[in-house]
C-alpha cells in the first residue's frame, strides 16, 4: 500500500485538518489520479467528515497545487507534466542543498543517533520500491528537521510531496530506484559528521540525479 509519511497528521485536531491529511495522501499516492474530477459527496464518504471540512481541505490543497478549482466545472486533481518536474527540480536545487548544509551545521546529538539509524536502514533495504520510497520520505523529513527552521521545513515538505507524486507515477518504470535512495548515504554521513560542504554537494547531486531519472521515463 502506498503511503505518505506525514507524522503531523496524528496531531490534527480540527476536522478540516483531518480531511486535508487524508485527501493529500490520496492525491500524492495516486489513489486519486491526476486530472480526476472530484465529487464532494465521495470525498465526504472517504474521509467520514462533513461538507465544510472537506471544502476547507480542498482550499488548502488548491493553495499547494495539488488540486485545481474551475468555476462551474468543479475541482480536479492537478495534472502532472514535464514542466512540473523541471520547475520543482529547479526549486529543490535552489533550496535543498543549503538546507542540507544547515542540517549538518545544526544537528543535535539526538539527530546524530537518528541519522545512524537511517543509515542502518539503507544498508538493510531489500530493494522493494515502495519500501524504499517510504525510507526516502523519512530521510528527507529528517534532514528538514535537522535545520531547526520550521518556516523552511514547511516549504520543503510541501514541494517534496509534489515531487513524490511524480515518483509514484514513475515507480514501475525506474530501474535505479534503489540507487536513488542509497545515494543518501553520503548525505546522511555528512550531516552526522557535521560536514556542511559535503552535505550540500550530496543533496545537489541527489536532486539532479532524481530529475534525470524521472525525465527519462515520463
């Protein structure tokens, strides 16, 4: 089962937040396909929530470019194309390498222990694509947390999820999926060791390699 790593969903208090996290997962994991016309009643049944929280969730998802609202036509799951990949890759290349540098410079002892645990998971990974995508999500979220900047973390998480949706689209056609996750080893080791230069280089290489791999199959 495809899954989005969103631990903050456990703390969702309002019904609108609950609807948002549930619908976001359905969209990112392609259980709601790009271009699909959304039926409000179906979404209410899927979430077990009322019309108002579902509508509030859809407004948030529209702001995050996961759904598109068309007057008199309704709400559709946002499409995905090569232009989206190019734009997201450009943004990630601008933001994620310096974020990795900050993560290396600001990581705590607790972060270092968690980094070692993620490195052990990389070594133990058996190559199953969906398990590797789950690991990739947790690695990126870990790097973002290590920055100690919640504003940047929110921006990076939002755009990582847009990228993740592209990855799910291509998962069955990417032969080097394991390599894409295992190359995080250099990144995590640099963060563990407090090496900002190496962390920045490793993250940039990862973003560029990901774009090339996706472009080859989309």
